[in-house]
C-alpha cells in the first residue's frame, strides 16, 4: 500500500500536521467530490429523479455501512450523531424501576447522559471505576452478577486514554448474563476492525466525523435484528412506517428493519459524504488501515517516552488504539497543546493529557514535527 499517495486525498496535510482524528477529522477530496455530486444533482434536477438520484444512493451507503460492521443492511439506520443513536436505545427500551445500566467513568458524555436521563424512570447507571485509563473487564464481570444489570454501555475505545475494550469478551459476558450490549464505536470505526456479530453487539452508534474521515452530523446506528422489536422508536414519522410512500393512508405498522428509526427526511447530503468516506476506508482495507495507524501511534509513543514524556495510553498490543495520550514533563496539557497548535501541529488536551491521534495518511514527518515543536 502506498500510504504516501493517500496524502493527496487530504489537502490539509500540506500545511498542518493534523493529529486530531479522535476529535473532528478533515474530510478527503473523495468526500468533497461526493458533496459536489449531490449539489450538482440538487441544483440541476431538484427532486425530479429522487428515487434514482437520492434513494438509490441512500440504500447503497446503507449496504456499505453494513459491510463495514459485518451486519445486514436491514440492521442499519442513519443517525445525525452518536448521541442520537445511543438515545434511541435509552428512550426505546421497556425499562423497569430498579434496572441497571453498567457504564464507566472513562466514557465520553455522549455515552453517559442518555443513561443518566433514565433516573426519573428508576433506572440506575452504575459508573464503574477505570484504572490508569482503562476499565478492568473483571469489574464488568462483577457488575453483571447482579440480576438488575440490564445493559452494558461502553465505548470500543476510550476517548481520553485510547484504551481499547475487549468487545468480544464483553459481548460473551453480556450473552452469558442475559444483558444487552450497546457500543459507542466512534473512536474505532474507520481505523480498527469491528464485527458486530462476532462481538455479540446488540446496539451500536458512531458518527462519521472522526476516524471514518466523513462529515459531521451524519452517522450510523446499528440495531441487531434479534432485538429490533424490543426497541420502540420514540419519534414515529412518515419514514418509520412500512408503506412510507403511501401518503394518503395513515398507518401504524412500522418497518420491520432499522429504517423504522429514521422518522423523517434524511440528511441526504451527509449520506452522500458518509458514503464516500466509507468507500475509501473499504477500498484501502480496514485491516491495512489498522496496521498503519497502530504502527504510527506506537512509533510516536516510543519517541515521546525517549524524550521524557509520561505516557497515559496503555502500550500493550491488545489495548492500544490510534490515540496516544501523554504529559510533557512539568507542563500543563492545555499549555502543551496550545504550543503545538501554534506550530501547526493539531492536538488537543483531554482527560489530563495531550491527545495525539494520527491516521493512515500521516507520515513520519508529522510525528517529527510534533516532537520538534515540543
């Protein structure tokens, strides 16, 4: 794979060492071209050929998203962001007073607030304690001994430390204990392999604007076919129903697919862009992307350690991701991040550290630029 050639897809790389793909990533020229295609159609044709121009692309991208996850197209819905996807689960299950959601104090707020909002319904969110940036799986195992544990809500990769959770083992634990498994996958989807079937995942949500290198405001919600009837959409609209093009007949029969969660007019422009981002990821190959990203993050971590930085991200192979979190000697992380950004090295301060997150189109020069600026 000629990774150097992929830099041409990201004009931002000409000026900036962009190392914030765990935040908001730049889009590629492929995504830009997809937006231009949408704009050309919308400008020249309006809705004249809606089925051929728009519906066909929406369903094509749905199938591509399913391929990315190892799912079926009928298990995929489009959501505007990760929070919306997780909110569909939080608001749609038939919670009972005394139920517990098992989560963790390392999670991004998107994977905390939807569960906390269930307090008024008598649902408790059990916030397990992370240690050194990771959640010991034994803590989840202990929590699932309770018959009250109804659902486990965790991220594939923790946003602060970059610690990767063992989704396959977590999925097995949930199946053994009869708990549902809901995953916030935004910090891995697009750079690390993920198979929802192998991991026993019931629900998954991920926006496209991080490692997928897609636009903001358009993401994926996965609902396994086996649990779709256990999740009631709290907003029902014309696209939720089985015969969604019969506008003259009011109806209550929902679609038998995850499409029931798309209540109204879709973000068609966003789906065009998201589709181009997924196409590029699949074209390059997620396994190859993972090897590249993990290689870059490992090199950066080693170079930082040699220079006296304190690494906050786990370095064991099974736990590593594309995120490298560190503290620079006696400097506050916000100050370090500001100095680096002034040198056109884009990193951020998160969870007590400086978070760098290279992607496949970054190269050794970007890493050296960061180190030189330090």
